[in-house]
C-alpha cells in the first residue's frame, strides 16, 4: 500500500485528463497558452486572492516570491527548523541567508515567538511553513506584527492546498504565498509546477517578469529575469483536478479521524497535534514514536509504505551546513526528526486499507503494552 496513488487517480480521471492533454496537442500551443491563464484564474478564485502566477516548481515559486518581496543578497530570511529543504534553498538561491528558528513542540510549526525574537536589522522576510497541510494557527498575529516591523511574510503553502484557520485560508495572509503542484501533493500535476499567490498587483507583475526573461506583458525595457514557465500540459491537468480538491481533502480528513481514534490513549504513539478549529488538509498524517524503526518495520511487514518527513532538522542537513544561521536551539525540531513517520492518508485508500493501517496501530500498541506490562511486573517482583 503506497504513500501516494497517482495511478489510481489517473484511472479515475482518465477521460478528462486525456481530453485536456489532447486539446493541448491539437491546439499546437504547448507553451504559454490559455490553460496556464485558466488555471491561474481558477486558483486565484479558489484562494480568494487577486493574482496567481504559475511557475515551474514550488521551489521556484518561493524564490521569486521572496525576490519580488524585496529579498536581496546579504539579507536574512527566517525559516522553521523542520521543513522540506526547499524552504531554505529558495533563500540561498537569492544570495540571502536563512535564519533557522525552532518549531513549536506540539504542532511542529514555526515557533512565532522565537521567530519574532530572531528578527534583526537584516531580516527582510519570514517564511512560515504549513507543514503536513496544517494551517499555521498564529499567522494573522504574526502578519500584523511583521507589517509593523516592515518585514515581509511569505507563506510556504506548498503542502497546504485548501487548508484554513477559522480566520483565513492558507496562502492569503502574507504578502505572497508559494504553492507546489509536485505529483504527490494534494493538488498536483503529472510533472512539475508551482505558483505564487498574492493580492499585490506590483508583486505579481514582478513575478510575471521574472518568469519571462524580465519582460512585462507589453514588452518595454526588460529587467533581469529567467524562463520560469511551466508547460501547458501541466496547467491543463491542474484545471481538470482542481474541482476535485475539496472532496479529496475531505477524504484525507476522514482517514485522519480514523487514525486519530485509533491513537487516542495509545501507549507508544501520538499524532502531531492539530490546533482546534483548523481545516488541516493532511498532506501527510504524521505520527511520533520513540521506537520509530520498530514501527516502520511493522508497517513494512504488513505491506504498508511509510516515510520520514523529515529525518533531519535543517541545521543538520550536510548541504546546508555553514550556509544557515541558527537562532537559538532547535531542540523541538531535532526531537521530531528522530521520532516522526508518515502513514498513507491519500484519498484513494479503500476502507479495507485504512482498517489495515488501524489494525497495525492497535496490534503494535497491544504488543508494546504487553512487553511494558511484563517489564513492570518483573520489576515489581524484584
Ligand atoms: C514545504 C515545501 N516547500 C517547498 C517545496 C518545493 O516544491 P517543489 O518540489 O514543487 O519545488 C515542497 C515540495 O516538496 C515542500 O513540501
């Protein structure tokens, strides 16, 4: 049972996807055509923002969003210690320095107080990550405080399509947000794509120019830019899938509720905490265990794939060593990196498959519980 199930998804959507891709081929407009514009409008409407610019990956979206928000060589950008490395790579790509701050020990999301303490004269932006699809619960307060300090808030919403707190949808509180449509994401294409979402027309225009060799829509004097376009096929597939996102996220939440129930009062495992009232979209369902390897072996023996998101905190990644500044200790992120693992939670799981996952959770709890009981009783006998 795999962690993601693109083949099942394609089997269900095949006529619509084939028709959209066919349309791209027969139109002859395989790049920079109408599907990109159509998806940008649809995703902007769905998020409730004025502008969406589609680019060729989430990493690129983060980098150009930061550049358009004013991040330059030598600036500092605050990022959480537990995330996919792209959050820091995008900062480094601009010649700026990631400043790594710990995460909250329960939700594993950027510790807002630590982030505000880390803001200094060189800080140009803060990048909270809606990790695992959980919308950051304190973003509105962070956004207000950062506006006061003239520091940009750029959301890494690469894992959070459709997530929301009671106050706002993920991807609308900062000056800009970056999304990824990598194939395993809640909303994905069959290739690579990402997007910048923003309400600011000037920021959107800058991202569009970056995407197109520095050229504006009517030409003019070019600034510096690159070619950051995705293909039309990627956009056409996104247009077909977008209307399903709500139902897919609901299916992920239903699976998560089932796992939550199985883990309530569990002797060895605990899920990552979800702040009350949040619309978490469970890009990953993440469990913590001190004896993680044992649990992963149990799932593997039952034919169930698991993964670790992420095995190292950012400061401990060899590729980032010496390139980031670490503000304070990252104890919570490091503890999580030792304990977390992800279970399949995608919308294509059958009820039987979800029950198999629940059965491993329950059986493992009984086994470790019995062993703990035996240890306890042998100690009592001494
Ligand atoms: C939190 C986070 N940020 C950034 C990215 C980068 O997105 P992409 O893989 O589309 O470049 C990802 C994707 O895996 C991600 O999960």
